């Protein structure tokens, strides 16, 4: 397996949201090529301090080391009858071979969630399991990774010769369905599945993501693999402590009329503990999924709202069958 299959792109020229320079244009074209050819790439020069990333991973590891009864204080109603949340929160490893913690925008308050009354915009009281320092770390990381994801999306808008600032029409911060997730793979005694294609034991099933982009930090255990769309072979995503892994999702595939396809990926079964921190960059729940957003001269404000698009997409994931 080749380590060069997944390109690494320095996006420092885009971080200040100035897309007009020659260097920025060159970087955007690199992103376009990676999205079209592979659907995966790694970014460096992303502006998120490595210490912030390590502290965030530390919060995740500390959480998963808590007793099961305490972690379940954050579980959705399916795993904790006392709770009202259905979408956000902790799910145990007997669901699909891994534990997970799904966190929405930390700026969402209990009052805002209650007034909005949307199935995905849930207030999660993290203080039941985490101290204020940990919550502050998560707040900072969410802010940083959201901003980075928005920059990547703006670069796609720029490719289509549109004003990058129209991203606010698709992403309104408190209405976004974006999710910061911690995936914790314990010492799995058996694989989640055996690949029907090549017989490889897997710790996470073959799948594509739902949103615009997924921006992931994986630990040095690695294990993430990407499928080549043409020859169907699998390639490792190498660990790079300074890089974040980016992949395209179904929402971007739809909006780009299939130009940026969502790509199959999976995680190998490695029998050892592993933590990954994906951020699923998802539009506002009421954003109308119309392909004119990226491709037409004028955005037609009609189409299926993203909430329904996501709802249909999540049905294939066991952990979301709640």
C-alpha cells in the first residue's frame, strides 16, 4: 500500500480567508484535484495549534476512562431512560464495536434548544461528566475546527466563481447540524465485520459520510483506509501529527452534481485501543439542498431541507438507529 496515495496540502494561504492571491488559487486547485480524484486529503498549515488538538484528545480519553454508569449520564434516551436527548451524547461499545460521544455546537443553550424544538439541535449538559476546563477545551476546538471547515467550503465556492461569503446561507452557526465526535475503539475481541470485497477484518464498517466535509484527527495507531474509486483497492491514511484528514461527504456530492463524490472508507481491526476525533461539517437544518447553490447563476431557494437529507443518510448507521 502506498503512503503517497493521500495527498498532503498546505492550506496556510487560505487561513486568512483571502482567496484572491496566486498562492491561494494554486492551493484551491490542489484541493479540487484531491476531491475529484480521491475524495481524501490531509491538510497542514491549518492554523490549529497541536497543543489544542492534544488537549482535545486528552478530554476524549479521560471521558472514555470514566465508569460506564457515569458516561451513560450523557447517553441519549435509548441508553438512559432518564434523559430526553435522542441524537447527541454517548453511545456504548456494544452498539457497533466502538464507543462514541457526539457533541453539537457548544454555543447552543438549553433555552435556545427548547425554543427551536428541532430533533437535532439538542442541548447536552456536559457538566454531568466533564469539568469546566475540559468544556473550555472543547469549546475552543469546536470554534477552530468549524472555522477551518468553513474555509475549506469557501474554497469550493470560489472554484465555482461565486462569492465565498455565501457560505453563511448554508451554515448558520447555531442552526448547523455539525457534530464533533469522539470515536473510541476499545480492545475489540472480534471485528465489526469482515469485508466482503477482500476478506479483511474491520473495526469500523465500510461507509461514506453524510455532510459537506469531515475533518478528522486520528491518533498514531492509524488504521483508516480509503478506497480507490477506479481499481477498488484500499490505501492507508498515514499518521501525521501535524495534519488533519479531510474527506468529502454525500451533501457535497449532491451540491456539486457528483463532481466531488463521497468516498468509501473503513477502519482496520487492530485489537488495540484507538481514538479518532472527526468533525462532521453539516449545513443548517433548514438549508434547502438545491444544486444551484454551487452551480447556478442565482440560488434557487427550494429543495429538500438538509435535516431530511441527513435523516435519510443516517439510517444506515447502527449507532443512529435510536
